């Protein structure tokens, strides 16, 4: 589940039609600030192009373009989370996980998705109870 929370454009203050988020240093360089840009003020950058077209470019191409370095990404196509929307699977009321991007998730059946979730769980050192919750959610098509 994705939060439908659009903040106003950082340049003009209009409502943003897209769900991209950007980061910049705060004036005093103490922390990062997240902001949004409306379609008119989106930069013509590779990251924006890839995001808007849901392109699964993979990790090698993204790294070559300087995108998503140090970030995790889709377990299937490798595209970093800076470039593509993830599919969030809610496995209990307060928790969700997202090993796959939306296009990879869409084209797989629940049983085909399962190995990617199991791989994520193994990285978490998950409890048997957590395994059950996640497996059940995946097989229910969440
Ligand atoms: Zn704007
Ligand atoms: Zn993917």
C-alpha cells in the first residue's frame, strides 16, 4: 500500500500530479529535506524519465547513471528504489514489506512471487511467526 500524500511543488506551490520525491540538504546541512515537484517543474533527468515510464533499467544501468547508489532495489530486476515504485505487501496491520517493484509484482503469480519474499525474510533473520504472516499475505495476492 502506498501513501497517497502529495505535498505542494517546491517551486510554485501547486499541487503535484506525480508521486516522485526528491531530497536536498537543509540550509544548515544538518539533515535532508524531502520535497516534491509538479509536472511542470520536474527536471528532465534520467531518474524522472525512468520513473514516469516505469522502466526496469536494472542495477547496472542505474549505477552507471549515478542513481540509487547505496539503495536497495527490486529483488527480481535490480532497479533501485530511487527509480521505480515498489509494491508494498501488508502482512499485518502495522507492517509491510516490498521485495518487488510494481511491474515485476504484476507479471508474477503469487507462487512465483514467493521466492523473492523468502529471500527478503532470510536477510531479516525473521521469526517463524513472521514467515507465516508474510507467506500467507503473498499467497492471498497482497
Ligand atoms: Zn511547480
Ligand atoms: Zn522489478
